[in-house]
């Protein structure tokens, strides 16, 4: 016992060293065994120097493509993390959620074409004057009297030629100064063209309908003023005070 008390540290150290030596021997034997197993598992083609069959890397390539082509971060839209929702109270007291305001909230109800029409009605008994009914931009229809090669009151056309009898022509040739066209008209075939459009709009945030709006008309949306700068058969463009232009299409998507 006295010997153990005096030399127990040395005994413990010897046991630790013996354990390390045993571990080193075991690791060496394990490495040799693993190398033998790997050698036995070598494909015949590799052992013979033949090329290995290609590995299936489709799943890895797909994962790499997803990482390198990550979808963009969208901070706009209908989510509310960066876009707080506005609530408004209707006249009946109900609350409605407003996801869009200003021109982005406009929707088109309908686009209406504006026509210019030149309609030959009849000649005078002696054929010196030709009576036409004209209409500009789908406005009021007016009767006017035209003489050959003379400018008319409306300025829309000039009579240049006659087919048939002077006092009962089959067709009359008109020059359209605004477009440079030369056209033939008769009592059952008027000249007609689209000169523009009006648009009926709806503004949901204020439960308003804006009818027969024309180019250069001004809209007030949530106390901001906007000007209509273009209307076609399927869209309308409005411009804000800071010159930002918004296009609203007939399907309702700005």
C-alpha cells in the first residue's frame, strides 16, 4: 500500500500510455482493413483502366440552378409587410380595404370612338350646290352647302369631282385636307373615320364613376390631380403633376 501511495501517479501514467499504444495499433489495423475493402470494391472497368460510367448528377444540377437563379425579392404587390393597407369607410359605414390608390386604382368601363362623318344628302335642282350633313367627333350633325372646288364652312372637305349627271350624281369625289385623302361618297355611302375616343372610368377607392372623359380632361383622385394624355380603343394614359405617366388597360391592369 505504501508503494501504491508513493507511485500512483506513475502507475496511472503507464496505464494511459498503454491505452494510447493500443489505440494506435487499432487505428493502423482499421486503416489497413478499409484499404483492402476499397480495393476489393474497385469496379472492373477502373481496375482495367476503362472509363467509368457517368454519374447521375441531375438532382445536384437542379439544386445548383435553384441556388444560382434565386427568384427576385418582390417588395410590391398585395402583401402588407412593406405595403400597409389603407382602410376607408363607405357612406353606409362599412369599411373597405384599399390595395391601390391614384391612377393605379382606375379601371376602364368602356372606350367609345368619336367619329367624323361626311354624308352626301342631295344636290340642288340645277346641280350648282351639293347638300351634305357633317358631324365632327360624334358631335351635333349640321347641314352645309358645298360647291365644286370651293372650301366648305366646316373645312372638312372640298368637292373635286362628279360621277354621273351634275344634277343627280352617282358619286362625288371629296378631298380631305386634314389627311390628304381623295375619297368617293354617295347618298348611301358616307365618309367616316375615327378621330379619337372617350372613356368611362371607375375609381373604387372613392366609389366614383367618371363618364365621357376626353383627352386633356383633368381627374382628381384622393385630392391629387391627373391629366388624361391619351385614349385608344383599349387603354388610357394619365399623367401626374410630377409628369409620371400611368397606363390603364381595358383588362384593369395598370
